[in-house]
């Protein structure tokens, strides 16, 4: 591994902040509350794509808790960012499609950082980098 340039270091610190911020806010602000009240919430959860309330609930919990934690650690960052992006697309475009913009906006505000991480990865300060995780489209690096 070559020494990082100042620009690469700054970019990796920015990705670390993005990962910790997006993942932490989603995990602690939304996912943790769902886990703590799962028995009461699951049966009455929204069913926007027709899978049923309980499966929809657990898919959202997977995105908000498991994937957020993996993103924070920088483990399989690109892959771990996909479920939150899909969840926020469903929330913004389907579940809250007829709500005022202020209600839909939160889904997009959360979704954009995860979408950026799909393309950017975790940076040098991630488990991906420490473990040498390589993606097919990044063979040359």
C-alpha cells in the first residue's frame, strides 16, 4: 500500500465521518427504537410493497440496524449501503408518495449519504481497507 497523499487522507476522513454519521444516526435514531419495541411494532408496521407487515418490519430493521452497523465499521461498505438505499426509495417514493414534501424529505436526506457510499466505499479508515476487500470494478487499485 502506498502512502496516502494529503487529498486521499482528507477524503478518507470525510468518508469515515459520512459512514459514522449516516450509520449512527440511522441506527440510534430509528433502528434501535424499532428493536426495543419489535413485538408491538411488527404486526402493525406498514406494508408498502405487499410482503406483509412483519416481513416488512424485519427488512427495515435489517437495513436500519445491521446494515447501519456494518457501514459504521466500514465492513462490506458498498454492499451494506444498498439495503438502506432501497428502503429509503420505498419510503420516499411509495410509502410516503402522497404525503407533503416535508414528510418525504427525511427518506431522501437519509438515502443520499448511503447512495454515495455505494459508489465511494468506506475509504482507508474502514475494515474493508484493513482486510483488503476489493471489488471487481477496482482491480487496478
